[in-house]
């Protein structure tokens, strides 16, 4: 294991990053390549197709992040993203419970049923596993930037904080009061589908 404050990735963090990447790539591929076939291939039927593509873009971004985490030489650049992934996974678990009847279980097509059971297993386990990985690896974080790292300009940092505040507010509204957010959403969505973009917004925030 990495010694305190040497900013290394623990082996479980590195391999967990690869495992998450392997899970997210087919999820992004299904939602991007076949957004019209979610009733047959995904854990729940998503309408309209634009919502499936929107969710797929989030999974694609997650796959990109976790691939770089797997290959990273330092822990601290990945730390906020892993913590954000924990928030995302925890909200996914809550949304799954709130909308259990919308999912492809029971008499769903075979691939959709497999996707549903895979979804359930992933989101029952991942909130606890991801947080545990983040918590263990945070002990290696020196909490100071390396000498060769670029510094974020103060103005850019302020702009990012303003954007994050807006994302948190929009995500909280969409997740806790989806019927209110549906009225102002730019395309037609259901409460379950809307909570997907809300989780992404809360993760970004």
C-alpha cells in the first residue's frame, strides 16, 4: 500500500477504475448507438431517444475519467472525481428504489432483464465500494499541488465555482421535485429519466 502523503493510487483503486471503465463502455455504447431499443437492451425503457443519448454521454465521460484513473500516476487529480462518482452511484440507488416499477424486470426481453439485474447489482454495491475506495486512498493525498502541475487561474476557478453552484441547484430541484423541473425541461422526460440528468448535475456540482 502507498505510504501516507506520497500521492499514489492504491492497487484496489487502480483496478476498481478499470472495472468501472469496463462497465461504463457498453452502457454508453447501448445508449448512444441504440437509443431507440432501450426497451429491449437497457434496464428500463427510455423515451424520447434524446434522453438516452444524454445519459449515454454521461456514461461516456465516466468511462474516460476512470480509464485515466486506472492509468494515473497520482491520486489527488482523481480524488474529486471518485467522490463525485460516489454521489452519482448513491443517487442512482435512491432513484432505482423510487421508480422500481419502471424497470425491465418480470416479463421483459432477455437482454433487458439481464441489464436490469446487472444495474441492480452495480448500484447496490457501488455506493459503498466507491466511497470505501475514496476513503482509503485519501490518506495518500498530500493536499498540495506538485511543483510541475499547472495552476488554475483565479478567474477560471471562480467561474467553475459559480457553474458548480448552479449545477447543484438545478440538480437538486430536478431530483427532489421532478414534476416541477419537467415543466421547464427542453424536451419531454419522465421523472425517472429526468433524475438521470439531475444525478449528473449533482455529480458535477
